[in-house]
C-alpha cells in the first residue's frame, strides 16, 4: 500500500527534504488583509524593527527601531528570538518573551504586526490549484501532491478533520486528471442503507416497490469520470462488501439485474475518522480499507496552517470588501484552535461582515463569543507589554478540549507524529499530548513513519 501525506511541516529535517526557516508576514497595523509575504531567514542575526536597515522591517509605530533579533545557527538552522529591550515587547503565541527558541507554527507579534514562523521543506513543492487557497507549506505540499497523483487511476483516500476541504481536494484531483467524464459527489452518511445499492449501482424497472423506471446509479453516472464518496467511515458494515466488489471488478450489477455493467470510474473516498483504528476494533472492514487506501492524502487542520487564516477570511468574503481588522481581532484569529477548520472560519467571517457593517474596522468584540479562549489573552498583548521582559510566560491561551481518539489520530497524522505541533494546535503542553496518546493507546511511531 502506498501512503502519500500532504501535511503541515514539523520541526527538524524530514527524510525527503531539508528544512529552512521562513517568516510569513500576515498582518500589520494598517488593518487591510493582504496575501501573506514570505521572508527567508539567512544564517546569523536578522534584526526585526522599524529601522530602514532592519532585515525584517516593520512599518509599525509600536515597533522599536531595533525591536528584536532572530538568531539562526548556520549548521542546525535553529532560530532563537531575542527581544532587544523594546518598549512594547515581543510575543510568541500570546506570551511576552525575552529570549526563546522558535518552533514551527509559532505566531509572533511585534507591536501591532503579526507573523508566523515556519520550518519549510527546501525546496517547497507547489502546483497551480486555484480552489485550494493558502501560502503555507502545508497547502503547497497538498497542491503538489494532488497534482502528482491526479493522472493515476489508483483509489485515493482523503483523510482529515471536518471542514478541511476534502471535497475541494477530490474535485481538484478530478480537474487535473484529464478524465472526460463528470465529477459526481455523494455523502455516504446521507445514503439510507435500504437505498444504498440502487443509489450507487442503479436498478431495473420494478426491482422494488416504487422503482417505476430504470436508473443508472451514481457509479454509471460517473463513467469515465470521478466518483467521490464522502464520509466513507459511516458506511454500514453490511454494505461495505458490496462497495468492495464494485471497486475490485470495475463493474456494478443494478438491483433487479443479473449481468454486471462495466464502469470506468476513478474512485476517491474521504473520512474524518481514523479508519485504521476502526479496522482494529472491527468497526470497518480491513479488505475495503486496503482497497480504498491505495493512496492516502492527509489534509492539514487549519490550526496547523495559521498563516493562511486571514487570507482565507479575505477570500471567503468573495466580492464583498473586507473591512480593516483591529490588531486584537487579528491576534485572536491567529490564536484560535479552529476545531471546525475552514468551515468555522467562514462562519466567523460572515458574522464579522454582518455585525460590522458600516464600521470603520472590524473589532474583536463582534465575535468575542466565538473566540472565547484566545480572545481573553489577545485583549491584550498590548496590556501585557507592561510586564517586565523576564517575567514567566503564562500557559497557552488557546486550550482546546481533550480530543477524542479519532481526532487525536488525525492531528498526529497531519503533523507527521510531531508532538510539539499537536501541542501548539491544541494549546496544551507536550506532556499532556503524550498523556492523551497513552490514554488512547496510540502508537506514536506509526504516525512518524507514515
């Protein structure tokens, strides 16, 4: 079985790519949302400040001329942030710091300017897939992976939490495949068990009560194209052998018929469940899982691609203008753990536009009820600037609820088994993540090897 993942990068070099440090400038004090700007960090010292000679120059009145230094070691590529005694302080994930090593995905704030630190593959692959928006290394790798897999007929299993865009990814696979037939999408959870066969495989006239005419079914509707079955993990055990047979034979037998009908279909499935774990406990058939998972692509949660959050908010507004964002709203949006991913972000964006209509800029108060954890801390890094630089760092403001076994497995898969990345995504400590892994009986090494 070939496994292909398109996950957010994790700290340290991978077997396939060396990693190099990047900064993504995502928002400044002006308030307008623009496409994040990528800034490479060379070895040695990079000054962050308002001075024209600064390596990372920030046009921000609350940023000192030489606000902080980012020190990158030449050999290891590690980066340490050192505040240079700035008046308003330097913040990492909402906590004021004097000196701190940076980890992949850290959100940095200097004055009213926000940046995201990344350890990205070198080189970082990408491909043109307009429907999959984002500048993060995770999305670049996803676009490149889908484009590479698209021409092949092998079955693809898309995994990831709800709201990560699995149908968009499936459609991107189809669009890049060169197949002449249509893209047909169906939600397995919405298929009644008694109608499963007739919906997917079709039926002959009179095959059952109410079957007045022949219906081709979704498999034949997708002939020479792509059939996308979402939420495949919800498929009843008794129906799974029937799907497996259709996939194995490349043909379907309509209800009421005896002769199979050949179908040339590229099959793509999606799930927000850990199907391997479901197989282990007898909740999903192993033979069907093996057939579905010829190629596996994991879609990254939004919490592992924070540099994309504001741009997705802008793109989600469509043709409507997006008002400028207040700095504290930006801090809260970047700190939130987004348990429902892009779908949740788009809902927040819609409420911001409705409640903020006619205002000069969008304020945190408009959606504080949607961002309860980070909002309290975000209100203020500005107030926290009164704390002395050497003060102890508070606990992370973003504290997600304890994940279920399936949610934790998906987070580990998306992070390539990197515990630190999962800790940042959930706002918990690494030790807490290790305790969750032990409590759920998950094998951490398995996710690192995938």
